[in-house]
């Protein structure tokens, strides 16, 4: 997953000039082979099963089409959001203004780095499109007898979202094996970025900070594909490790629709432990519930809306801060037309 700014572009509305620009974009996108859909409900495209409509939605099943749609949007000043697997995001009930591109680019292969991409001498890399499922990529590398990504068999989301958020689990993260990412800045070109250049830290990166910048700060970055340096190993041993990670996930995480972990773990502690200690495990607002299985997950019991989830997020942050003096920082991204920026409450130390 990658995403546009956290607030709608100023002056871009659902009617008038904004609607006319989208209609013009839709005609041009159709000529590229895309099938734009107006007012597409985004709840269909998120793991939370929550989200209002996109003004315009277009799926891209190849990197070439994704790049073409991005450049078309930039050339017509149409704001865009790129949505991968739809995990790790909460989309506003009011939806997303402008264009939402569904990233269905899923090719993965083993080969030499492209010209200009960094890599180890005489060592093939695993190269994957940004829309490829991270768990699927992990399983594919295991079958190739490669070690380094087996921790990811239990992690939802796509390669693009993983690169942006430095996703991780079981003491590992993507920064350890990422050789490069090809990042597009629509209207301003593309660049290969190494893990060092992406300035990785716990569950964040330079790209994530660029995405959170105010509208007008420059084009939103979009990860197109990534290369990974992995090591050869014993396939059966790698598969066995992966199975232990999967078993742990099944035992500790909810199966109901969610966006994954709500908060980053604070230094030396766990967000779920703090929320549970604050007496909120299982607490429900509307159709959204703090999971009885893991208190750092909010689940959709079937009727949740984004406002329900946001109310729970604010309650969790406020209660934990009041009782323990710890400010929980959301790990999920808030996308779409929210009345506040950011939408979650500001705490006063």
C-alpha cells in the first residue's frame, strides 16, 4: 500500500472543476486500457471492509499501466491514492477525493538487478512488483530455498506498503533484506532508493514521512517494485521456521476483518499490553471492537464505520496516556476526506 496525502487536495471537489477533471481523466485512462469506475465503494478494497467511495477508481494489473495512470493524473493535476492490499489503512466514511488506483501489479522473479539498481556482485536478487502480496512473496522465496523473508508469511499487505512502512514481525523487518526500491514521483521522474537512503526506523521510513507531509509539499511517492538480497538455505528448515510463525499468528491474532496492528509498540513495551492494562480489551463502539484476542487490533464485527474505529483509537490513546503517561502512535494510515488533520486526537503532555 501507498497513499496520497492524509487530507484532500485543497480546491478539489466532487463537483465543478474537480468532477470535470476526473471525467477528462477517465476518458484518457480508458484509452490506456484501464476501466475507471466512478464512486467505487472502497470498503470492497480494504481488509477492514470499511471506507467510503472513491470519486474515481481504476485498477492497474501491470507496472506499465500503473506508471501511465500516475503520469496521466500528474499531468492533469488530479490527486491520487495508490491502494495495494488495503491493509494498514483506515479510509474515511466520506471516501477519497480524486483518483484511487488499485495496485494489482504482482510479478515476482529471480534475476539480475536492473541497470542502475544496487546489488551484490554476481548474486541474483528477488525482484517483486509493489502490488505483490508480501506473504505470497515469502512463500515463493521459501520454495526457491532462499532465507530472509520467512518471517513475512504471517504479515498481510503488499510489497509496496511493506517498503513504505518497514513492516516486520518476529524480530525482523524489511529493511534487513531490501536492496533497493524503485520509487516514482509522478511528474518528476523515478529513482532507485537503497535501504539506507530510505532512512528506516521502527515501522517508518522517509517515504512514510513524505506521504504524511501537507498537501502541496510535492508529489506523493509511489513504490513500483523492489529488489531483495537473500541467502540460499535448506528449504525444509526455512519452511519449518515459517510454519512456527504462522502458528503463532493463528494463536494470537484475530480472524475478523481488521487493518492489522493499530499502534506502534512504544520503546520497551507493547501497545496491546498497555491497552489491555487500561481495561479496554473487548471494548466496543458501534460495530468496531478492540479485539478480545489481541488488544492492539480493532476488528469490524460486521457493521463498523470509520467513525467507530476512530472513536476507539482516540479512546485507547487517551486512556493509556492518562494511566501510564505513554503516547501511542498510530501505525495505520488515515486516508481520505477527514475533517481534521490528523484525524486522531492530539494529546497534551
